[in-house]
């Protein structure tokens, strides 16, 4: 019979705190090999303690006192150690990474298990650590259908380039790959694919859905106003196809992304530009066809990779170091002390000391911009950018004396005009240098907040700009009528129906909303002009809702420079008066919320519960449309206008 010990919660927590000193929540050194998880990986034993060296005179005295048998035993031990050292020196180590799912842009998860997840910054840091590690001779990237945005792909490509610049060999292993994977893989020295694999390179396309017909069938009328002839955020609800101005702008955007795709492959692969275009026009290639075209280097299975690398290095001791640089978290909660260990880990939050010395803060603004608090998952992924949360994060970074500069990492299509302005204003009050780093998207409100920074970086394929304003509402009176729902109105005030959800705007209501939006557009263009050091007339000429790639934006001086997050951190250091290569601690903001709050929400007695319709496995396009419509309705139910780009624009 098992015996259980029950303690009051407060006593258990107190005892748990006393046990926190025994927990293992350590960051595995970047230069150490992580534990292998596959049987084919040759393990390495690094746990033997080194004996302290004795003075020569003392060692000689010890030698005289040894018997002949003891001396022979010592010689044998010494020889074994020398042989082991020699074997270690002959090992050829490859850091092994599996790239799958997504790499979220986030400050990290909350609670003791936040470090189990891998985000973009952590993955880049692990590749950079492998580049600096003298024990690592190569890199293997195994692609398992990852889903990365254009900006993230460029970040990974830059990390691979830094690795190769150290004279180390990088290998990409593809099975069935799409463009998102291949554009990262071709940054490696070698691309390997099994003979049963295939490559999908269908070019670049944008095909948004338009819902005007659907809304008409259910009795909903979309009533929106936009400032800027190319401000197309509301067009999916008000039109059945692109307007001429928006389509011209989108065509220019797609053209530049296509050109960058072709140029990237032609630069990385032994192919002429015409051959790349021919392969992309084909769209779908078998492994053999990809090999013949020059898109891959070898047809081979993953299981034979070690043999090929051993031939390359003329060595029979190639070691794959899986999970290189990943943190180890002790998750063994078995035995009598297991509960105390778990409670202690939760009480400590799984946090480590942020370190001493100079720091650079990275403030993540990822998702649609809204007023109030940000929404995040327990593992740190952002679903919205709350102005209250970001303003607090900026203030916390400003008030930390160790933080010398701030990098604002933006991956947002925009959202609330008020929230965007609150974040922009907070940046203006900061005395420390603030550098913007644009990710996949930094458009409209995302561009607005970036313009408050001292220097702005974008990836070549970042979607940015969209300087314009849109406002309106969904009038559902017709839908209610179809459902048999009636209303009986009593109103006072000429524009009392301004925020009514049953009817479209009257002319008087439309006039006051237009005035508000015109004023917001003036503020937007004035602040963008100041940030870009251009005239307001020039900003209006480039604005009007038009979106650009990062490469186009640099040519038009809408941003300062092309570069990734690493370049932004380097710039922040130099603006703060530090050396570009100075060692600094990176602190990520906003700080993760309490672990239990992130799991169970706040402790309010009365709560509203949202039920999510999960259509992702059957109709992902419809699920995205519903999420988009819900987000738009949430935004415009709270505010009459917003700074939003075509958020549902999917560029394949």
C-alpha cells in the first residue's frame, strides 16, 4: 500500500521554496553536446571530472612510493586517457536542427516550461553559437514542413551565412519541400533530397477572398471609408474584386517579391537566372528533375547522410549533436520529492538571472494592435499587441539602468489608430536609443510605431508602408431581420446612430467620421515625414495606403536600412556608445505573465468564455476568413477607425 503525505497548500509551497536549490533549470552551454535523441547519434561522455594537477616535486615523491604494479596501472590509465583524448580530437561534430512548425516572434513563454518552446530568436542564437563553437565543424538542417514568413526566412538565411563564413559546412535535408523551406535550404552549402521527394516552387501569388456577395446573402452591409486611394483593408467586405489602385500596388509588391525569389535562388545555386525562371514556371519538380535542374546537390536518404559526411571529412567518427544549445529542464517529478520539486519550480517561475553588465532590451510588438493589454499564450506566442502592455514594457526598459538601448521588434499589420499613437508617443519620451526591427509585416499601425524610433531596419521582403486610414462598421440589421429579430428605436441626437450596428451611416454621420479620419491621416503622414526626414507631401505621395517590400521601402527612403534583428541590436549598441561587438545581455519584453494566470485566466468571479470554431483541419481558408472578420469587427466595434493593411493577404 502506498502512503501519501498531505500538506496544507501554504505549507507545501513554503517547503517547495526550500527545495528550489536542488532543481536543475540550467542553460546547457552552447559549446556542449546535447543528449542524443536518436539511436544513430554517437554519444559523447563529458562527465569525467579532471583531477587537480600536483606540483612536479610532489608527483615525483608519490611515484617513488608506488609499487611496480601500481606504476603499471598508472601507466595504463594514462595511456587510456591519451587514447581517449586523441579519439575526441578526431571527432567531427555536426550540430543537428529539425525545423518544423512555426518559429514565433515572442519574448518567451511564462512559467517553468517556457524554455521548452523554441522561437525565432532562440533558433538563431543556437545557430550562431554553433558557428562560434570550435568543437562544431558543420550544421545539418532537417526540414519538416516549417511555416515561416518572408522576414523569418531572411533571418535564418543570414544565420546560415554567418555559420558558413566561419569555414564550416552546412547541409540541408529536404523531403517534400515548398518554397518557404527551399529558400532557407538553398542558403546551405549542400541540399540533399531522397529520390522519392519533390519540390514545390509555384512562384508568388496573392489571392484574397472578397465577402461582399456572402454578406449580401445574409443581410449584412459593410460600410467603410478609407483615406488613401490604395488603402484596401476594407475592400474584402465592400467589393467583389480589387480596385484599380489597390491592384496596381499589389502587383508591384508581388513583382518585387518574385524578383527577389528568383535572384536568391540564382545567387545560391549553380544556375543561370533563366534556368531558375524555367524551374519556377514548372512549379512542381520531382527529386530527379530538381537534381537535373541544379536545385539540389544529391539524391540520398537521411540514413546515409553520415556516410557521405565521413567521406567528405575522411573520418569514420562523424557525430550528430542533436538539440544543440537547447536548455535542459528537469521534468522528473517522480518519487516522494517530485511534488516539492514541481511546486518549487513553479514558485521560482523557471527564471534565470538576467545577468550583470550592459543590456539591450528587445520589446516585441507582434500581432494586431489594440488598446488595453496584450493577449498571449502560456508559451509566449502573441495574438495581439496591447498598447497598455507595450507602453509598460518600454517604460520598464527605460527605467532599467543596465539597459543601454531598446530594439522594437515589429511584426504587425496594424490595428487601432489610438493604440498605435500611444505606443509612438511613449517611444518619443525615451531618452535611450530605440531601433525598430521589422519582421514579416510592419504595415499601417506597425509602420506608425516604427517611425517613432531613431533608426529603422526591415528585411528585404518585409511588407511595410500602408500609410492610410480606414474606418467603418458592419451593419447587421438585414441579418437580424432574416432571423426574425426586430428592433424598436427611440433616439435623440442627429448622429446618435453613429455606432449603431444595425444600419449604415447617414450622410451626417459619414461626414463627421470622414473629418476624424482626415485628421488622423494628417497626423500619420506628419509623424512619418519627421521619422523619415522627408516632406509631408512626399509621404502623402508614397502613402495613400500603398504597401511596399522592405527593399522598395529602402529605395524610397521609407526606412533607413535593410537588416535583420542582429543588425538592429548591433546598431542599438553603437547608438548607445558601446562597441559593435560588445558583449551584452539581451532582455526580452514584455515580461511573461504569471504562469497560472496564463493557463487559467484572471481570478475574476464573473468571466466571459469564447468558444472557438475549429475549421483548420477541414477548411483552413474559411477559418482564416472567420478569424479575420472577428478581428475586424472587434476593432471597429471599439473604435470608429483604424490603421490596417490587407491583413488576410496571403502571399504564397
